[in-house]
């Protein structure tokens, strides 16, 4: 696995190539490596509390991950307190690695955080569960779980 600087460089390159409105994007494996090597790295899980309770969550020390819902359950409305909750969870100089189910909400969260002055925002590609397979199931094609990274089931 590449070192911290190599991962950040690759993530920034993805960001430039994709014209992303935030610092860049990391694979699940790169995110986990950053969490192991960068004391300022924080995984920000933006899924709903229901998703974490019913589907599973990352298994990381509490100091390395935060839960800040992008949308609220039930109803799926945007969390009006997202920015203030993020401010309580992370410092603007932290390396923030945003995670959702499949990599959509995390992009929005990374963009908004960047607009709020957070300097090092990255989307975790593939998300926690990844894309659906031919049978409509997740966790088999891509994502944090598929790659065998630490997680706790529901």
C-alpha cells in the first residue's frame, strides 16, 4: 500500500481529473491506510442512523470516525444541522474522509464541507456497501465491506 503522501497525491489527482469541488477521492483501502497513518484523519459516516443500525458500521476507534447524517430517517430530508454537527465532530484542518452507502451522499458532504472552509475533504469511492450485483444485493461488488475492511454487522 502506498504511504500517506502518495495516497493524498493520487486522491488529489482524481479530484483534478474529475473536476471535483473538494480535495479528491480515495478508495476504501486508501481511506483505511490514511486512518492508520494520519493522526488527523477522520472518517465521517454520513449515512442515516437507521442504516448504521440495520446494515452495519465501520469498526474503528471512536477517535477516528464520526457520525454526521446527511439525510434524516424517516423521510430522507436533508439534515439541517449537518454543518453545525460537523463542526462539533472535526476541525477544519483534519483530513476528512466522507463515507455513505455507495458514494453519492458522501460527495455532497465533501463539497459542502469544503465550502464551509474544511481544507482536506475526500470522498470514499464505492461507499460502505458499494454497487448492487445482478441479484440486487450490495456488499458483493464494491465498497468498504467487500474489500474486507473492519466493520460490524447489524
